[in-house]
C-alpha cells in the first residue's frame, strides 16, 4: 500500500474542516458530516493523498454513520448483475488473450492497412468496433491492440520512435471513442453509466436507442479527433514511413490449436447467447461464468489468473455506486439542487447548456475518475435539467460523452492511462491533446450531439 502524502493530506483535511465549520448551504450536522467526508475522499482520490481503498473505507463508514440509507442498500452493488458481469468478463477477456485467438484474428487483417498512413490510423477505430462484440472490457481491448501495434512497428531512429508513439496514442483513442457507439461498448464505464441512471432511464436506452442517439455524433467526433491529431502532431506523423516501420511479420503470443478451438467455439456461443438475452432470459454474467469455467477446465485460464480481478477496483466501484443513493436519501441532493437552480442561467438562455457542460468538465478534472464524476453529478443534474425540459436519457449521454472524451492527465481516463503505463506514449502527448479537446469538446457536444438529438426529437 502506498505511503500517505502528508502535505496533501493535511491540506485537504484543513480545507474540508474550514468548509464544514462554515457550512454555507446550512446542512444539518449529519448532512454536513456526509458532504465533508465526500469532499475529503474526492480530494484524496484526485491527489492520491491516501490509498484509494482506505479512502473508500472512510467514505463507506461515513455513509453508515451519518446517512439514512440501510447498509444492505449501500453494499448492494457487491451482488448486483453489473458487478458479477465485470468480474466474469474480466476473466473471459484474460482467457481470450491467453488463448491467442484475438491476436491470431487481428494479425491476419492488420497488414493490408499498413500500406497507407490514413488507413493505418483508421484501423484501430474499425478494430475497436469489431472487438466490442468479442472482448467486452476496454482495458483488455487496448492491451491486445497496443501489443500488436507495438510488435508490428519496428523503429530505428528517434524520429520513427516519435511517429510510432503518436500511432499508438491514436490506437488507444480508437478503442476509447468507438465504445461510445454501443451500450455494451465498455463493460465498466458504460455499465456504470446505465447503473447510475437507474432502471427508469436505463430501460429507455436499449441497444437500438443508444446506437441511434450516439452513432452519427461519434463518427463526427472520430473525424474531428483524427484531424486534430494531424494538426497537433504534424511533425511526428510527417516522419512516419510505414514501409520502413512495419515489420514483415506479426509475432504475438498464440496458444495451441486445442485452446484456440475451444476459445473460438466458446466465444461464438457466448456472443449468440448475449445477443438473444431478451428471448431466453439468462443473465449475461451467468452465461459468461460458464464460459470462464470452460476456460479453467481446458487450461486456458489458470488459478493464478483470478488475481486479475482487482478487489481494490471493485471496492471503488461499490463506493461510487452508493454516493448518489446516500446523498439523495439524506436530503443533500435536494438542498444542492435548490441552490444550483438559483445560480445557473435561465434554462432558455443560450448559456445554460454551456455552463452545465463546463461544470461537468471542471468536476471531472477535479475528481479524476470518470465513474466517480458521474456518480456525483448525475444525481444533481437529473432533477435540475428535468425542470428545464431535458430528458434523463439526454442528461446521461451528455455527461457520459464529456467524461469519456475529455481528459488532461492519466488519472482522468483509466484506459488512456494504460498506454502511459506501458510507455507507448508520453504524458506530454496526452496533455497536449487534452488541452485542445478542452476547447473542442464543448463545441462537439453543443453543436453535434445536441444538434443530432434535436433532429431526432429528444431535445
């Protein structure tokens, strides 16, 4: 466990204590304790002043002591279908990578795209779309794509290394943006968004509705991102010579034929069962668990692979999913809602949406985690924007797009952080792109997303 960052810790505790004594929103003492605990933990997460697990325990203890939500509701995420699906699909993704099936299939279709740089930059986006239905977890997807590209691109000079870094950065963006097309595009972020929205809103976002609302705007976002990279990284991309960079062979790790066969049959069966869930009614996590057991039986997964299930991450998700529920039942959300109503521009004003968008972006940059940001802002924005005539589905998708497409630092986006951790590209590259997206994202959301949603009659 990481050591405490005492300067950060003392600063946060001091600031939150002063804010608690000031109590500008006139909370009662229990509400004040809840909000102060939440603010402190959000700051701990953002600055890494405390280990994330310890911070989660502190917040859950505050919820139990000062909140009005029963303990079984606070901890309900632990046995929820969403959590069980995250656990089972994590192991399924690991097995898929161990077997070598994903590498074998992708390697065969990748080489034709290496003849032209534009095609090569488009390839991760096409691949991201395909892999949504094969590898449900975004983390696993970027690891597979990153490994293949890193193996494929062989550099000899510093100039080629710089160009390779941008191509890898683009590949991670490709996986990140393409899972916005589908509700099942990313098993953690997308499922978290639907879970935080509640059954009334999530039931309206079936596969077809999500796709119709998100497909065209996402395509335009991808085009804008590709153009932006050409402008920002023109010098690095200019030095890319695919004829020199691309090695003659892709040599990923592949399993034996028996494992490949069992993995292929199991995967096809799993995909068919997932797509027909409405007909047979079997929970997705249960079917995935059966495939995972087959992987263990055939030796594709080993007992040591269970450690790929990160208990710290699951505890973090459990804590995140309880925030909105606890704040709502304690009355905090209602009080903050009334105050925000008086501070925001008139809903008919052209500035109303822009202020909301900038507020969400600011919260994301402050909190760091996309899921944590959604858990804080969605319970506030649903009732707030409902009074202005915005449907919950649109509020959810707006926040989802903002937290997924805008980031400045690695901790703002877990998927993009993997590329930093593997030294595929630098934090400077991420920051340069993020600064530009700080300007571009509000424009895309206001003009492209809301423009399309208006045409469809949702706004």
